């Protein structure tokens, strides 16, 4: 009894491996594509730097918003505009004391409230890092088709 069982298992194994190798021969397995797009033995290639659109502030149209409460996109270039502990170049044009003179859109009232909704005399620190929400633009094409329609 035990011998017959062993024989059946062996025959099944032979049959399965024949099917497996036969299918390998007809469908050659494609070389796996690593996520970094080049082989592990090759040096990494840095992606090309995107070219940002827009010129010096004051020369472009605002970009239409797609939904309510969207942080507006930045239409101008921001190269070299520092945001650090000592200096925030964005505030020098968009903050209350300067926006008129600079002819820049005024920062919204929401940025001058703390998280409990209390009015502040200065911009809330939660809004200090402007680029966290407002992004400059490149002409990057969407990676996947997008059928998003703004709410009417
Ligand atoms: C030299 C002044 C100046 C500086 C510095 C500046 N901006 Fe602007 N910003 C403008 C002006 C002027 C506009 C109006 C559009 C234009 O003419 O480019 C604008 C437009 C914008 C808008 C669009 C607002 C809307 O309602 O659509 C955003 C967002 C913005 N800026 C964010 C920033 C951020 C973030 C920084 C810092 C990284 C910054 N800006 C630095 C002057 C400035
Ligand atoms: C946490 C996200 C966030 C950060 C950080 C932030 N913003 Fe905004 N911003 C928004 C949103 C959302 C809106 C649109 C709704 C509103 O006005 O609150 C907006 C609106 C604006 C507007 C248009 C206001 C209007 O009334 O049309 C300007 C200009 C602006 N932000 C500039 C800035 C600047 C400059 C900084 C940095 C000092 C900054 N924001 C930081 C989210 C942010």
C-alpha cells in the first residue's frame, strides 16, 4: 500500500514539473524591473530637475482653485526664497504690513488664528512653513488619467 502511494506522488510530481518547465520554455519570464529602474549593481541616476514655471512675482495670473479650502497654487517662481527660523521671504511680500506696497495677494485671515480660532497679531506658527501647503508649479504631466471635476 505504502509503495503504491509513493509511486502516485512521484508520478504527480514528475507530471507537474513537466508542465512547469514546458510553460517556462514557451513563456520566458521577464527580467524583474526594480523600482529604482536600474539594476542594483549600477549607480543611481538622479531624475532630471523639474523646471518651475512662473517668473518674478507680479507678472502672472493667479491659478484657478479646484475646490473650496484649496491652498492656492503659487503662480510665480520661488527659487531662492528662504524660509527658516530667522527669515521668511514669503511673509515679506504677503504679510499684513507689506502686501499693499508689494501688490501681492494678502494672506487669508485664517492664517492669523491659532488652533482654537483665537485671533493673533502675527501669522500662526502652524502656517509659517508656507510650502507645506502652497506649491510652485512645473508642467509635469499626470502619471495616471484624472477625471476629477471641481464641485459646482
Ligand atoms: C516679491 C514679492 C513676493 C514674494 C517674495 C512671494 N510672493 Fe507670492 N505672490 C506675489 C504676487 C505679486 C502674487 C500675484 C501673482 C503674480 O503676480 O505672480 C503672488 C501670488 C502668490 C500666491 C497665489 C495666491 C492666490 O490667491 O492665488 C501664493 C499661494 C503665493 N504667492 C505664495 C507665496 C509663497 C509660499 C512664497 C514664498 C515661498 C511667496 N509667495 C513669495 C508676491 C510675492
Ligand atoms: C497648513 C496649510 C497652509 C500653510 C502652512 C499656509 N497656507 Fe496659505 N492657505 C492655505 C489654505 C487652505 C488657503 C485657502 C483658504 C484660506 O484662505 O484659508 C490659503 C490661502 C492663502 C492665500 C490666499 C488668501 C486669500 O484670501 O485669497 C495666500 C496669499 C496664502 N495662503 C499665503 C500663504 C503664505 C505666504 C504662507 C506662509 C507664511 C501660507 N499661506 C501658509 C493653507 C496654508
